[in-house]
């Protein structure tokens, strides 16, 4: 590929000599082409250096990982987030994030839900509404 580009840019002065039209010289095209290659190489080099310095981690994660997520509406979500040795069930709405439940890391969801399923829905709803008033 580089050989083809080199041959193309090397043949530019010969093409310019054949067509005596006024305008931009072939040397300008060659300089512009090399400048463009230098800029692209600098971009790839910067990306490579950033990956090397970060240890292939994505910037801003800080030990947090989203395990799962479900949309409840166009702007409302429930997310399962892993932070250290804990899983947090988080409700996200515009302008607010609330922790709904906390689990030990790796707890199967059925075990966590089984404790809540033992009590009737009305008691669960009452406990959730009381908890919301105290926060």
C-alpha cells in the first residue's frame, strides 16, 4: 500500500510536466499527501500510547461494571451494577439515581427474589413506600 502511494506521489511531477495548466504545482500535492499521512500516523500513535498507558482499561470505569440493564420507559431504566464485591440494583430516571437493592456479588437472582416473594405484595409495597418516606 505504501509502495503504491509512494509511486503515485513520485509520478505527480511527471504528470504536472505533461499538462502545462496554471494552478497548484505537483510539489504541493506531494507535501500535502505526506502531511496527511503524518497526521493519520500521529492519531494512530496517540491511540496506541493511550492504550499502553491505561493498561487496556477503558477510561472512567474505576472498578464498576454494568451487569445488566432493562428499560422501563423512554428515559427510565433499572440497572444491575457490580462494584467491588457487591451488586447494586439501581433505578435511573432523568435527574435522579436511586439504589433499589444491594446483593453480594454473584448471588443468583432467584435466591435474592425468593426472600421478597415469601411476603405478600401488599406488605412489600408498604415497606417500599415507608422506606421512600424516610430517605
